[in-house]
C-alpha cells in the first residue's frame, strides 16, 4: 500500500535530533525504513518506496544547509493540532523565505490569497 500525502507524495517532519532513534522504531513499526540519501534524512515505505515519496526529516534548531541564515524552528514554535504538532505560521513563512526554492514563493502567494498572511 502506498502512502500519499495530497497531490505530492512528500511530507516534511521536524524532530529533535536526539529523538531520531525513537522515530526510527516508530516508523519501522508503521512499515517505513530510514534512509540517508543525497544529504537528506528520510523514511521511505517498505519494501520499494521511493525517497521522493517519503517523509523527509528536518532537525529542529539546526540549519538545513550551512548557508541558511536561520535554523529550522524549535519545537516551541509549534502549536498542537488535532492529530499532531504544527509549526507556527510565522515559523513557516520564515522557513519558506530561507529555503526560497521555486515552489516557496508560490506557497507564500497561496497563504496570502487564503488570508493566512498579508501580502506585505
């Protein structure tokens, strides 16, 4: 069974680095295996899951790239959702501005269009 998250099969999760072993155990029980590929920590579905369809891990309080101006938000910058923790809107915008991949400006435009942030 393939796990898909929306139209793209990618999910990013932020954890504390010292929780990685616990995450590996939990994800193993759910049918995922840990991989480190192309500089990314992730979980991919067993037996033949693709990294591009996996759960990418970022480590809270650490920079994704050495050149990033700020680190991934700390866990204290999140709110409890119905089923899981969600980073705050301000932290999400900051991450989008730091990463600034092709899709990030589009995500920011979507947030502004939906009234989650203002266009300034």
